[in-house]
C-alpha cells in the first residue's frame, strides 16, 4: 500500500512517514497542493493524507482537482476544526478528517480503517447485483448508484456508506456508537459531530426522502424504509 503525505511542514511529513513506514506502508511526499495534484496525475496511490492550509494550492482545491481524475481515498489534516470545514471536505468526497495536533498512531489507525473499508467495497462489486427501491428512490448497491425519480444523485463516499448501512438495517434502532463503529470502521475514535454532519448531508441528498432517516432522541437513528 502506497500513501501520499501532503503537508508544507517538513516535521509533520516526517512524523506521518515514520508511523506509516513502521506499519509497512510505502510513502511519497508532496510539499503543497499543487505538488500533490501533479504527483497524483503521475502516480497511483492507495490513499492521500492532505493538509488544508498550504501555499500554492490549499488542500480543498487540491482534492477538487484530484477528484477530476481519481477516487483515491483522502484523509484531511487541519489545525482548524470548524464544522464548515468538515462539511466542505466531506462534500468534496473526503473520507475522514483529523484535527491537529494529532496522534501518529491514531492517524495510521484511521488510514487502516479507510483502506479496509475501500477494499471491502471493491471486492463486493463482483458479487450478485443488489438493488433497493422505495417509491421513486432506487439504490443500486453493486453500482454505487442512487437515483430519485430516475435522476442520478451525486453523493460523497461516506454518504453512500451510511445510506447502504441504514437500508441493510432498516426498521432497526441504530445507536450513534453502532453507526460510527460499523460505518467508519472504528469506535473509540468516532466523533459524534462527524456523524451528525454526515447525516445532515445525507438527508440533503435524499431530498423528498429525507424523512426516511428518523432521529431517535437519546438513542440514535432509524431508517423507515
């Protein structure tokens, strides 16, 4: 597995590189967003660790450019933790978000979780086609395709993961801990605010079907499919 580490601070790149290589990952480095875009065009990576605040091209703009040609998983790094930043990143298709200062060990655990989830989704694509329909809502699990009244809906990778998990557990009360553990692939490092942000984005994407996701006060959520 090969990681691209993108940060304008040499000390941060060195820290991430040390932990990543200790866990057996190969690494490459980029000093800013523009450098990252060029490297992603010229090389294949299994995951990108991307800082936000950088010269030449910021992390958000770099991810936007990378997404034009690649769906490589991305974990964002930032010294800022505002909800707007997270929503903006998730809307671009970012897979996870880590706020500085961070633990090198925690970051690599998140890398492993994202890669495991990505590889699982890829391996499932070769299986029997699975489709769910409710009124005008159609969800094709195999093709990772969601449409409403025959119009395709563009969603982020995490919105797909959440919706698929909800549908496969429709009618069941799902605790916040359950959702974080099963959708993000880890529990201790789950962030309730991250979950709430993704639920908000998913409901927005579902439009008239947003009410299928019911909030259970003090418990979590349930999909009324």
